[in-house]
């Protein structure tokens, strides 16, 4: 049965994992939800709480919510990896800005 979209929100993989764990307690997950949960379980690199903190910190640095979520999901280790994430942006980022962002990401690394 189709469901109505109530709201749309950008989430990180750890947040998706937490949400699906809560839904699993309420009842069995659908096939697609189970696949998504398994994917988030394998690829989450932070706890949901740390992921949300990092997401908010990156957004406060002026990074769009979608790119901030991608940074949290990937947790880049080098400036080159970070530069690849920002490749779609029309605004170029200076190497010093990328280093600053990478320092913030590294402070949340587990």
C-alpha cells in the first residue's frame, strides 16, 4: 500500500540505520528497508549522535546539507577525496578551506 510523503529530510547513513532499527522494533521491515538497513550497517562510519553533530557542524560552516551528509557518509581522509565531493559545486573551495573541513571531519573520526 503506498504511503504519503509527510516530509523530506537529508539523512546520513548512521541516522538511517538508527531510524530503521526503531522501525524494526515496531514491526518487520520490508524487503527494501532490510536492504537499506544492511547497507547502512556495513557502511556507517560513525554513531548516529556523532554523525548528527558533524552534520550540524559542517552546515554551520556553510556547506549545503546534501554535501554535508555525503561528507559524513564517506568520511574523507585526504583533501583530494574531499575535493571530489565538492566537484559538483559551482563555488571553488580554496585548499585552506578544504584543510579546515578535513580537520573538522578528523576530529569526529572513530
